[in-house]
C-alpha cells in the first residue's frame, strides 16, 4: 500500500526531496484511500503523526507554489500581462502628453498636442535652461509610447501561436484583451457566450442589475468591425453571433489548438446575413 503513497522512498526532513514530494502530491494518485499517517510511521518515513502532517504541509505548500509559478509562466498569461502593460503604457503616455502640451505651450509658439508631438519635441535641441526639462520630459513620453508599440508588436506575434482561432477571429490584440478580462485562455474557454459578449462592460452590467440602466449589448468586442461596423439596430444580433463564435474559438484553442477554418467561415456568413437585414432600408 505504501507504494501508492506520496512519501514512498523519500526521506523525511530532507530539503533536497521536498520538490519531489511536491511533484508527487500534484501529479500522483492512489488506488484507494488509506490511513496515510499511520502507514508513514510504520514505513519509518516519520517518527509520529505530528511529524507526518508537518512534512505534508511543507510539501503541499511547495506544490501550490510550483503550480502558481507554472501557471503564471504559461503563454496565455504572458499575453495577459503584456496587454495590460500595453494599455497602461498607452493610457499613461496620452495623459503625460496632455501635460507636456500645456507645459510646452508656455515656451514654444508652435507647440502641438499628443504623443506624436512628444516624439517631435524630444528630437529638438533645447535653446535655454527652461527648455531642457520640457524636452527631456518629451523624451520620457516618447519612450513610454514606444514601449506600448513594442508590446503591441509582441502581442501580434505571440497571440496567433497561443490561440490561433481566437486571434484570427478577433485579431491578436482583442484576443489578448478578452483573455485578460477573463483571467486567461482556460477561464475564457469556460465562460458562456453571453458572458463573453459583455466582457469589459461590467459597470454597465452592474448598473443594469441594480435597475439603473438597460442591459448592455456588448463589451470590449464592440471594438471589432463585425460589431462596430454593423448598424445600431442589428448590433445586438451581431454581438451575440460574434460572442458565440469567440467562445467556440477559445474552447478549440484551449482544448485542442488546431485551426478550424469552418468556424471563421460560419461567422462571416452569419454577420453578412445580419447586415443584409438593413439593405434597402429594411429597419428591424
């Protein structure tokens, strides 16, 4: 019976074997339940039951820590971190660009606005001590915007490898953003299509549940042309169709990973049918 035990063949208190014990706890199994503390004492693994539970606690903590590290290093989690960092960098760069425009306007007659102006100003040679910090600040804004661009390029390269169907259907950045909102590809794959449809619209959804607003038709998927490019009367139908296929794509990517061209063909046909309702002024 002890051959099924996680402690079989190990030495209690040996720090070099803690990782092996953690691996066995994560991956092992036994044919039937047993009085493991008593068996551990009889096998000479530990002197008493108290020592068994102390050793088990140490091993389970190590197992949990290893599982967390493994999960965070997964490719979909890297995309989640990348898209969140990209959004933070873009938002901060734009906010700082507004501050820079106000500051630069006090010194330069040709002061502009936005990140593009920050990049332009960063290349200028300051002509006075007062201009030096402004030009330096512009360089920081430009660097932050460049970092956001680099993160976007990383997402566009990696998303098709991590989730080929989702990236093809939604586009790499939206695919990564959906995974971010859900908490990862596995969590996204487990969600019903109705939840995927309103991801990113949580505030509006809570307001609706509290009776203060109507039910949202879509969340972040509105940024996709399939939804945004459909007339307002039909956006609810387009969002439902799009979310349904996104859910299927996420599940295929998570559980199989093979590219399914028919998924994308079906979605295109469905969106075309929805949009055809409005042709000739036929309002629904």
